[in-house]
C-alpha cells in the first residue's frame, strides 16, 4: 500500500516523502502533527497485513523494542494501525546507512571501523539487557549521523527481525544470510551471542570492503557459516591490525561458547584497540620492516585454536557430513524458503502454536509435548474468553523437554473488573492495570500520611466493571504537608537505579548526558543537589549520566557535553546548594545566586559566541545577561537573585542548552 504525499494517517502523521522500500515495509518521512517533529514512518507491505499471526508478532516485538532508549539505538515512538495501514513510527535520522559508507569508502580506517563497531556493541548491550535480541544485524540496519559533531551509529529495526523470522522467503533474506550466525543457519535457538557473531561479520566488511562468504544460494552460504573458517582480512587489506583480526575471529567463532559472551565484552575489546592504536601501529610498522615473509593465513598458524581442530575433525567424518547436508537440502526444498530446519536437536521440544485454542485443549497438547504450562490472564478484546491470546516462547522456537510455556488466556471482549490498586506504588499499579487491558488516567499527587508514592485513591474503585477503553484515575501520596526527604548519594548508580530510588522518595529525576574517563558508561557522574541535603517532596534532581570516554575521531567530531547549571548560595564557608524548601520559605527575601555555564566545546566557535541568560516568573521574562564570548572565556558566572521559583534558560548560538526552574 503506497501512501500519497500529504495524506494523514491516524489523524496524526502527515506523509512528507518516500524514503525507501524494503523487503517488509515502505519507508516514509512524516511529520508528527501532535508533537511537531519529523519521524520515520514505516508501513507494512500488503503481503503481510493479511497474516494475523504475523501482525500480532510484529506488534508484540515492536512494542518491546519501543521500551529501548539508548544513544546508539533508533527510538521507536509508536506502533499502530489505521484500517489496513499497519505502521511503526521511529526517530527520524538525517544521515545514511553503514552499507552506503562501506560502498563509498571501504576499506575503512582501523580506528573508524572500531569506533562504529563499538557504538553498535553499546546499542546491543542495552537491548540485550532488556531481553531483546536483534537477529538481523547487518550494515543496512545501521544508520550513521552526526550528534554533537561526532559520527554516531544507531541500530534500527529492533524487534522486526524476530517478527519476520518465520515468514521470510529465500528472496527476502538472501542479504541477511551473509551475516547469519551458525545457529541461525541451523534453525536453532539464538541469544545475544548470535548478534555478536553478526557484528563480527559487519566489522570484517568494514575493514575489507567485502563479506567473508559468498554463495549461489542460501544453503551454500549457510553451510559456509556453519563450517568454513573466516578468511584472513589481511589478504584483502594488509593494513588491518592484528588486534582487530583477533576480535573478528573471536566474535565469529562457530560455537557460541567461544565468542564474546556479551556485547559489553566485545565493546571493551574494541575500546582497547582504539586506546592502544598508536602504540600498536608503531610496533607493527617496525615488525613489518624486519620480517619480509608473506603474511600467513589466520588458520595456517602453528597455534591453531581448539575450534579449528574441532572443525577439522568434523570434516574428516565425510559420511556424517554428507548425510546431514543431504537432509538439509531436502528440508530446504520442502519448506520452500527456510535455510535449514531442525533435524538433530537432542532432547529439545519444538513449541507448537497454542494461540486460538481453549486453555484446556492447549494444556493437553502441551502435556503431550512434554511441556510445563504457566497461565496468565489478560484482556484481549478480539480473542474469545478462555482462549489463548498469546504465548511465550512463540511457535517454532525450541526449549528443553519439561520447559515452561507461558499461555496468556483472554478474559474476552466483555466488561473488565477493575483491580484494586490502592496501597500499591504507582508503577506497580500501572502494571496491574496493564495486565487487565486497562491504563492510568489522571494522576494527582496529594499530601497524605501514607508512604510517598503510594496510591491512596482510585476511580473507578476496585471491583467495578468498566469497558476496555476506561481510564483509572488515581491519587498518589506525596507525603505530609511540607515534608522533606534527604537526597541520597547517587554517584556511580545506573539510570534505572536512580529512577527507582528517587521514585521511592517522591522525588523527580532529570537526566542529562556527560562524558568521563573514570566513571563507567551508564553510571552517575554528578548530581545537581548534594547528597544528604533535605528537599521538599516532588523536588527535581538533575543527574548527569556518563556516556563513557569521549571517543572522538577528530577534533571536529568532539561530542558535546550538556551544560550543567546549579544554583548555589554564596558563603564564606564551603558553598551549599539552595534547596527548593529554603527558596520557598524565603520568598520575601531574595538571595544572591550564581549560574556557572559551561557548554560542550563542539557547539562553540573560537570567537563571537552569542550567549543569552533569561529568568522567567509568572509569565514575565527578564534577560539577565546577553553578550558575546570567545571559546576560551567559558565557563562564566551570572550573578542574580531568586526566590526559588524562577525558570532559568541559557542559549548559546541559538541553541537552548539548559532550562530549569530553580
């Protein structure tokens, strides 16, 4: 289904232009009329919209991907449909694919290839931590753009690969097979190590400009992934460093147990190469001058690894190999598009399709398969009461005999009984409602002697019957009047831990990015209000999260560091932060404060930087300072006064780098 320019989908998304077409979807640039921003708008092709099973998998996996939030992942904003238009709304990236970069510039410089691969690994690390496996890492699914002057890689199409895994025809996935892991080629279960294998192949392609395996058919390619060793990249590009070759070898090990066991581990190995590049290049140059022998193939080394020996042993067994190959060819022809099917899986069970069955019938079928059933009840309007609406694992996946299959049984399309969520924390209450197909409506924070963050009232009340589109309004305790809490020490905690800790205390978190050579990526570098300070319930704490060491490729690509503005009360002793409570109690007596401003170097010119600092209150805006500075005059202070209820905004060269009420 092709959408015309200017048409509006779901009364919200206006189509601007067609960006491209893929195996599954047509991709448009659109404008989100509600939020006033450009988005990438992917619409499923008509080949898929008739398959209800696929649509359900697509929706489930895309919504799982929407939970991911990381610098190196393309954000998923929305998933839905308008009649037969099934779409996914994603972050709009003004850039190009890694495939395009490879086509135009390969082989890439060692440092650039490592930097891009390290960013992809960071995105995968975040996804894997949330239980999401990509399954289709390839250069076409990596977008490149500049963020703060730095070339940034963003992984896209999370979740879509799994939804499509059982639907592909050979024509659809021939491109993907070049990057398939051996276990994917065999049709076996996959985990995060399958993504690591594919990333190893992508790294090989970046440093050579070619893919390691070619073939006339999917089967031919699959067998090479299963059996053939990775060719030596130096036979194509002699400039590839030994360290990068070792990373490729380990990432592309045939057995998952011999690969990097996490994306973090592979990312660290790539980071080590970048940090030691200059030293290693000097050593390699010296060695190349002394040794005038041809560079041996990776697998000609006397120190062959255990995996290579195992491969040779398997190759000696000609009869077994011939039999397995014959079986695989027969299976390929039989299914008309699958690469390889499950043949010799030991003591495992292939999960059947339970969706649509009554729960009782599904239990009988599961018992015959040797599976253990776990039941969960959910609201699903389009599935009859008592029937299975969803299942985990999905049809076709394999588990050990006796493994657990979770069956989500529908309540049906009738009215829903509202669960009693009073006494729960807001996040837990929201989860309880979601299980019943309901959602939160308005959330009012009120003073109460109940624990902070606890739901104290709900409307409609628990036990009442409502329709599926009903919203449950709640009142949440924010503690007693003028109650204050002590700010905890958040240093070195993760963003998720900070959110949970502050939510428990009734405080709000505002996260900004920063870079650090000492604080690991994803952990807190600094907090806007010092630990042990007492602040009123509902106060906002600015928290700086480390994005790791600034791995800029050139000085022009230095990543930007967000400005941090803290308001402090001058004193002859050590300065302490002014809390919102102190400001509120002294509204009639303004105090001198200071706003230190230090934007990242990437948005600054050497001279002529236009800076404006404003203060807004009660609808009235005052310009505190407007002037021009050179780069070496940053940071600077703006002395002013505040009663604790003023919105401060800092603009540098037309960019708002900070805006917060203090």
